[in-house]
C-alpha cells in the first residue's frame, strides 16, 4: 500500500522545524523513526500533506546525566536506549524496556520521543516513563515548557503536546539509593506490542520497607496509566510475598480496560495483576542488590 501524496521537508534546526510547523499547521506531521507514522500513512489512517523529517535536526538525540537526572533526547533510538552504558548502569529499567520493543529493525529506527509522542496504547516505554516519574520537555514558538508524566497521556494517542511543538527531550529524575525497577510484559506474538505491560520502581530503606514506589500499566486500556492502588498497597510496607500479591490485585483499578481480538476485559485485568506482581518482585530483587 502507498501513502497519499505529501511534500517532504528536511529542516536543519529546531527553529526551522518550528517555522514549518507554524506555517503548515494541521497539514504537517513530524517524522522521527517512521515506525508508527509511515504504517498509518500507508493504511491512509494519516494523510499529512507535509512530512517534516527530524533526522537532520541536530541536538535531538543522545543520553546524558544532568543535575542528577537522566536526560534522553527525543530522537534517541530504542537501540541506543537499550545499549547505553549510562542507562544500563544508572537506570536499567529503561534499557530493559527498550530491549523488548518490537524487533531489531524497529529498535534501530524507532525513537523514544516518537513512541511517547505517538502514545500508542500498547507501547512499552509509557509504562516505564510513568513508573520513573518522567518529565517531557517540549519546544514551541513561545519557548520551552516541561510537562509531568501524569499530565502527558490524555487519551487514545493523545498527549499534552501542542500541534506547534516538538518533543525535545525526556528527563528522568534520579531515584534514591536502595531503588530498583523492572518492566514485565505479555507481548503480542506477532508485533511484540504489549497486550499488557507493567513497570515498577521501588525504593527500600535499610530495614526492607518500601519508602517510594512508581507503577505504570500499559496495553490494557486506551492510554498508559499510573496504578495508584498498587503504589498505595506497597509504600510504607515491608515487601513480603503476601503484601506484593495483595497490592498487585489493584493493578487494573483505574484502567479503562478494553476488550479486543487479544482478550476479554476479565482476561486483561488478570494479566494486569499477574504482570504487576512479577514487575514488583523483580524490582524488589534489584533494589536489594
Ligand atoms: C512491526 C512493529 C512492531 C512494533 N512493536 C512495538 C513494541 O513491541 N512496543 C512498542 O512500544 N512499540 C512498538 N512499535 C512502535 C515503535 O516503537 C515506534 O518506533 C514508535 O511507536 C514510534 O516511534 P518513531 O520514532 O518510529 O515515530 P514516528 O512513527 O516517526 O512518529 C510517530 C508520531 O509521533 C510524532 N513525533 C515523533 N517524534 C516527535 C517529536 N520529537 N516531537 C513531536 N512529535 C513527534 C509524529 O509526528 C507521529 O505522529 C512497533 C512498530 C512496528 C512497525
């Protein structure tokens, strides 16, 4: 299948990109790795008259540490996130999550910013972004602004990003010593997208009690959400098996679980609970070192 005709633009700076977005408005779409936009164009689910390729815009890719936070440029590919020595050492949940996205071809071209801007309900990174408490740096005609992850995912493929803005980078604030995290998913056998995926971050004090937690659920509903009931069920508690299993029972609360060809509502709720338990167990293991 072929996309509808469009004009291709390859700006060489953020300013030039913003100028194009301002001038072309609704008729334009940004292109990152193209692994979500191009299939949609081929299926004619998207028909932009103008495609603005971000790949020649400098300064949008890379992983760095800044003021205690991990900062990842929007154009950083899933493979670069998966293989970054900094992330493997300081934030392995991000590398782990990137490593289970699609296949090597998808990970070599798809970008973290593209995934978070597209907000596919079955994408993996959104759950981990929620668990970690990510912040999104967007640049528009009025300059830069930062959006917290709890305001980012607004509905099915809808985010807080304005049409005249670019997602520039994603910031992941540092977690305290004694923290660990894990992402667990039930992958679709063909695409590898998450039928259900759960990311969990926990911080344990010297006595093994959980002092901080972040849990994100993706795949089951129309958007990734924070599993507040699970977080409330583990913070302040010693994380023995019964406590973890009890808290994981809340994993589908607040998720607008959708039945589809992959399963019924009840089945997906069950997956949320099972994968929440597994993610917390693995996070606790990591936090204990
Ligand atoms: C076969 C296949 C299997 C896949 N499996 C998985 C999987 O298992 N898990 C998973 O999470 N994902 C999966 N994906 C999706 C993949 O991760 C995509 O790379 C990702 O969703 C989109 O990133 P992209 O860089 O390709 O964005 P693009 O397709 O280029 O863009 C997607 C959307 O985001 C917008 N956009 C992109 N970058 C920016 C930016 N910097 N600022 C503002 N807007 C922007 C675009 O305008 C577009 O609307 C799969 C894709 C394919 C084709």
